[in-house]
């Protein structure tokens, strides 16, 4: 199951609040040129949604959510910068 850390949720919600994105929209996690990227988007009926403060934050298609499995959207604070990362649970 895809999850999000508290820090990542706060920083992404702040970014959404400071943009002109409509409140009912969230950030869709999707593949583009082989990378995982975020873009603003509306909810679709079968989407998996990570909510924050009662509003959609991260939107993921069912296929991508299944592919990612047990993963955490998090912030890497190394090198004095905040970088959004996806931490996948290792199997073994």
C-alpha cells in the first residue's frame, strides 16, 4: 500500500496551497519518460487517493499503485536540501 510521511504531506500540501490549483484537485503520481512525476489532476473513480486534512493530496491509478506495492513517499533531507523520494520496502 502506498503511504506518505508526515513531512512529505506537509510540504506537498504547502506547495498545493501556494499554487493556483483548485482545492478539489490533487497531485497525480504517474510515469513520464520512465520517471515517476507529479502533476495536478482531478480524481477519477478508481483512483487510489492519499488524503491530507480532508483534501486529496496524492492521486494514483490502480495499476501504478499495484506496481509500487508497499512504498512510502518521503522527504530526503540530506545535503541540506529537501528532495521528494519514493522508498520501496525491500522484499526478503
